[in-house]
C-alpha cells in the first residue's frame, strides 16, 4: 500500500514540485495550501507523514507542529519541516517542537526525497 503524505505548503510552485515528485515515486499525496486547514485535513486524510512549511500566512507551521504534538491522534504522525526561514537556532527550535526532520529551502529534490524516505519509507 502506498504511503500517504499530507503536504502543507502555501507556495504554489513548491507545492506542485513536492506533489509531483512524491507521486512519481508512488506516494499518495494530499496537497494543502492553507495551513489553517492542516489539522482537520490530517485527521480526515490520516497521513503516514506531514510535510510542513514553517512560514505561511495566517498560521505558523511551528504552531501547527506543536498543536499536532498536543493531539492524541495527530501526535504519532511524523512531520518533516521544510522552510526558507532558516535563522540561527531555528532547526533546533523546530525539531524541539516535535518535527522529525528539517530541510532548509531551496532544497534539492534528491535531498528532499531522501529525507521523506528516511522518515516514512
């Protein structure tokens, strides 16, 4: 059975790129541009993994990761944070919030795919 991945990314180009790449490698993808819908979509879609942009309008991906960690159903879903917001200490803070992995944009596609496979197979 294909692994299910929820991608929460407000940038249309990045969302399409991540979606197309993972679909080409056999993953079932649910793309989502609005982070405000992420928790409800995660409950509905029941992904094996969430790829989370950190810097989005309306809601921070960091806040969403923390909310997932506080939810009994969502806390078990691993999160890969992918962000252009890469300041000093950000990786530690994001991983400390509960993300299983962290990538800084721009990210190479081989690196991205390797990170997904390392987390979800």
